């Protein structure tokens, strides 16, 4: 097994081995595109390096052999004194991690070869510019010198020249800068910059390996759910030079607009520039369209290649290229990142262009993207004060307090403030702040700048390159041209879809996607794209999608969003508000008659609740859960009530009601209410309560029948652990239903099922199925009971440690713990169907709307998932994607 591969040996499907960059460089090489030659050191090598703490055996020899053939192909030797071969050393993992890891350009230059390069190119300024770049990049990334020191020295040199542009530095300035940079390196590291070319190469390769484990790379991976153990490949490639004068340059491009999905190329170009200059915002770039005026031949070549790449990859690609003295070179391509809006539009456009089929279009969008599209946008009709306009880098409407550094962003967000991170430009160190912020605003850089790329990846709203803003991070403020100043803490609003920046908080309005789901007829390309994708996903999926809804309004909305019934209607909220008093009466009732009376008062109210919901979901199943939480949740707080009673006593007053209530609150108080008197246990301890609910449901169904409706209520018993519990409750409920049928002269078809939310229930599901018409996995409780921790207590306490240690990489409350809790779901389903092969099995709880969990539930053969109304479209889409 080799460690190293020539570009000509690989292809785009070898991302695991060659990393994304390496695999695509290989693909472009095979396609015959102009790619500077080179080789890729595999990700496997990196894994071996990280495991062994050093270069694996045989690597040095392989690098030597491949370097030798590269030298032969280029007819130059690395760092040669007269005519040096220079190379770039580029990181490239399987999944792109923009700006997270290291790349070093111009490796091979030293005090001697810089003269050779100057002589051969007849351009001393160019050679020195290349050398100072090597010192700067090598110093910063390989030798770990604070990169600020270099950029300060560079700024100082520009100031001395009286210029803002690096282009105005002449050969003498650059020669001096080279000396300064070398001195910085010597001073900071205690050793000279390594002059030996091969040593430079080896150190740079090692630095790329090491960069896999920097803090920011780890944070990024956690954020993007990229596995920790992949490692990165290293690409060693012959340099081409975009800093060779004004007929050279460097650029980035997309084959379609990554923000809107609009057809037509999109990109930035910068003359006389190398590498990261384009995205770093050091000078203002020109658009691709303008590049055609500067260098028509290269532009035409580029257009031809972009069309070819898009047809070849059958997807939107992004591209990095360089022009060296009028000759175009391709340095990178990959399937480009895009906003959610662009993802939907591009997928459907490509179907219409005959590039892909509908199945594939559905696979190219995600439920998370759809969820982002359902966020509100700024209200066009509201009054607002425009401060500036930048680029629409990542869509959404974000309102928050302006902050000017990551620390403040993190701190303020942690205390519950919405913040907008405002920077001149962002760099990888700003990642923490970007994660914490609602939105990101920069005054420099285009749609391909660091801020834009990272924000799009995270789904954060971002406006970049708002050039009229003068951002002063030190003073914690930004000034707008006409004299307005926005300071830290002032509220601003940014629109990532238009690039606008407003003073104050602008009101927001519904998204077009939501309006489409609500049934509005819209002439809107995005709405059409979403509609077509949803229709196709619906046609493909097996899994049904229901909603969790407790009110007729929620039920009706979810139905418009495509819900096929209610999977969980909670009844606890129906006992709050004014009804608390009735619950109190029930609890303090002295005798059977008192209990009867309290229940009788609750019955009509409860019946009305159910009638409304059955009407909103007419014709579709409505699963109503009997009362689940501990009763004391409906009573006053123990401490507060004790104080109240004590104070009254002190004043010599006697408040009979409060005193009685206190006795009962004390009686019902529990150390661990989550494990106390709740769920089915309530039904056994206070049978009248469940039976009142069952009666209300049966009567509501009878009322709906009388009104010519089609009620399909299902009664769900929570927290069952033993089949006996369910049998006892079930028998009593059946009796009540029979009474109502008899009294009303109707036949009611009401299924009685149970939640499976205790490990014991999952384990004994075959027995429980004997008494259940259906199962619904309550994965919230099941997760709590399986792990033995309560959601309310642990998420903010020790979870961050658990993430750090990789015990889990996402909260098990957010995405199902497939192995553990999922294992119980699978076992419970299998066992339940051993008893009743046609058993309907659903899931309710947050996981029903989580994409990964939906795929799992589909795989193990559940009948439906149930989730909150806004997640219904997400679940529909993911259920379709799971099949395709
Ligand atoms: P990143 O993964 O951060 O994009 P890259 O490895 O793509 O890092 O390098 C950044 C930039 O450096 C490239 O976009 C390109 O402009 C420049 N670069 C890399 N290799 C070469 C090369 N062989 N010749 C010229 N420029 C290069
Ligand atoms: Mg790149
Ligand atoms: Mg529960």
C-alpha cells in the first residue's frame, strides 16, 4: 500500500483516500484540464502520522521518488539556485473545512534560489514578493509565529511607502521586508528560517498533518459533525504564479450563484495576486464579468472549463484558478456549498436542464435546509433606516446587538442576548463568535470570503463587504459614511438575502416557503422548486408524518403543512389557567362525592377541547394522550405556599383554603417527580381522572358523528411498564366507551394504545402488545430513562464535557441515540409485531422531526413519526430522502 499518489492516478470518488481537494485535482488532471502537476500524500498517511506521533516508515522515500518525477516533468529541481522548482503544500480533508487547515505556497525559495527565480523571470520584484509570502506563510503556519507580527510589518512597509496597496511596494521594499520577516522568525523561534528546500517541504507536510488537530479545526468539525478520525491529505503541487504582474492574477468562481441559485457564473478575480489574496480582502476584487475585459482569452478558457465541469459533475461547482502571464491554470474544484434557497432552486433547475432526475434532486436538498427556509424575513413594508448595503452572503433576517469581537459575542449570547458579530473581515479565530451570533456583518470581502463561506455552511445570516462601514474593533463601534455611529450593544438588523443593514430592530414577516405551505398561490421560483421537491418526496416515502398538536389552530396549520393526523395531543395544558381551580378541587376533595363533582365540572370543558381538535383533523387519526405529568404541577409551589401560610399565621389570620391546600401539596410533593406518580400510575391511583378524559373523548366523537364528521380518536396511555397496568386502565376505558355508545346510540371506533417510553416496556413489548392497539415511542422519556438523566438538569451542566470527550457528538435529546435508545425502539417494534403483525407503531417527541432520526425510524419500519407543526415538512422531505 502506497502513501503517495500522483494526480494522474486518482479520481473524484477517492475522497476517503485523497481528500476532497486531491481527488478533484486528480479528476481534473484526468479530464485533461490545465492543472499544475503534483502528488497527494494520502489521508491514511496522516492517520498513521497522528497515531505514531511521527512520519510513518517509508514516507520519506516515497516523497523523494514522487518529487523526483515532478522535477523531471517540470525540468527543474526543488529550490535550485539557478532555476528553482517551487511547490505548494496544501491540506485537503475528505470534507472541506474552509480556512481551517494550513497551506504553504512557494516552498523551495531561499536566500539563493530567490536570485535564480529573479534572474529566470527577469523580475526581481516578483521573486522577492514570492519569498516574503513564503516567509510569512511558513512562519505563521509551520513555525507557529504569531501571524499578526508579519501583517503588522507589512502594513508598516506600506505606510512607509505612503500606500494602502501591497502592489506599491517595490523590490527594495520587499527585500527589506524579507529581512524583517527572517528576523521575526529568528526572534520568535530562536532559529533561522530553514534554507534547505527539502527540509522546508518536510516541515510543511508535517504542519499540514498537525493542523488537523488545532482547536479551531476541532471546533469546526464538531459544528459540522465531521468525524474526528479522518485525517487530512497533503497535496504537493508545482507553483504557478498569479503575482507575476498585471497580466497574472488569482480568482475564485462558482458555476451558479451560490446565494440565490440563479443560473450564470459568479466569482471574483484579483490581478497580480497570489493564493488567499482574493478571499482575504486585501484589495478589492473585480467580478468575473470584468475579468473578460482584462484578459479575454483566459476568461473564455475559464468559461469553457466551468461549463465542462458542471456537466461532468452534474452539479454546481466552485473553482479556484490562477492566471500566469495570460495562461489559465485550474487549482481546485469541488461541488460548491450553497445556501438553502440555492440548493432547492439549483436542484430543480438541473432537472429541467436534463442533468439529473427528480430522485436525485430530492437527495440534494435536506430537511435542515428546508427548515432554514421557513424562517421569517424582514417585513418589506415596515419603516426602516438603511445604514449600508453589502453583499447578500448568507440569507435570513437577523436582529441583535452589535458586538465587535468573538469573546463578547460568546459571552453575551450565553447570557441570552441576540448578537450580530461585526468585523472588518473574519478569520478562523472568529469561529466561536460566529457560532454564537445570530448574524455576521463584515465591511470587506466578497461572497467567497471566509465570513461568507463559513456562515453559509452554518446557516448563519451574513452580510459581507459592506464597504461604506468603517469598522473599528478597538473602539467597539462602526461608523457609517454620513456620520452615524453604531456602538457595541446598539441593535442592528441585517438581511442576508439582500445585503442590507438597518438601524434598530426591523420587524420580520413570513417566508415564501411557509406562505406556500399555507396554501397561498405564489409566482415564485423558490416556492415552485420546494413544491416539486416535496411532491416527489411524498410520492416516494413509506413513513407517514403526523404532528404533535394540542390546539385546533396548531392542528389546522400542521394539516396545511402536510400532517397526516395527530401523533400526540397532550392534555396537560387543558388543566391550566382558569381550570387550575377545578383541579385543586379534585385534589383536595374529601370524599367520592367531592371527586365526582370536580370531575363533572371538568368533563364539558375537556369535551369541547377534543371536539375542536377532532374537527380540525376530521378524517385523520388523532392520538390523545391521557394526563401524564405529576399532579402537583397543577398546584401552587410548595415553598411559596408554605411562606404564604406561615406569614398569615404570624399575622394571626387563618386561611383555611391555603392551609388545606398546603397539606395536599406536601402530600403530593416528590423527590423525583419524573419517576413518581405520573402517567398510567395516575390512572390507577385516581381512576376517575382518566375515565373522565375517556368519556370526554367518546362524547366528542359522538358529537362529531352527529355533525356528520369523521372522527378518528385514539386513546394513548402514557408511561406503561407492565401489561397489567394497561389492562386495568383499558378495561375501565372500554366500559366508559360502551356507556357512551349506549347512551348516544352510536358505534365508536376508538383505538386504545400505549406509549413505549420505559426500557421495561420496550423489553416486554410482546406482552404489552396484547393489550395495545398501537404503540407510540416516547423517545424523550425513553432517552431520559435509558441514560438515567433528566433533560432539564443535564443539558446545561455536563453535556459540554461529554462533547469534548466524544461520549456523544450531538445531544441524545436532539438526535436519537440510535445504538442505545434506537436499539430499544427497534426491539420494541419487533417484539410488538411478534404479537400483532399489523401493529401500528409511531414515535412522538422531538426526534420525530430530526433528519437523522427520521431516517432511522424509517429503516426500522415504523408506521409514522410525529413532530411539531413546523417540522412536518422537514420530516416529509427526510422520509422521502430516506427511501431514495
Ligand atoms: P484552502 O483549502 O484554504 O482553499 P488551498 O490549498 O486551496 O487552501 O490554497 C489556497 C490558495 O493557494 C489556492 O486557492 C491558490 O490560489 C493558491 N495555490 C495553492 N496551490 C497553488 C499552486 N500550486 N500554484 C499557485 N497557487 C496555488
Ligand atoms: Mg482552496
Ligand atoms: Mg413521556
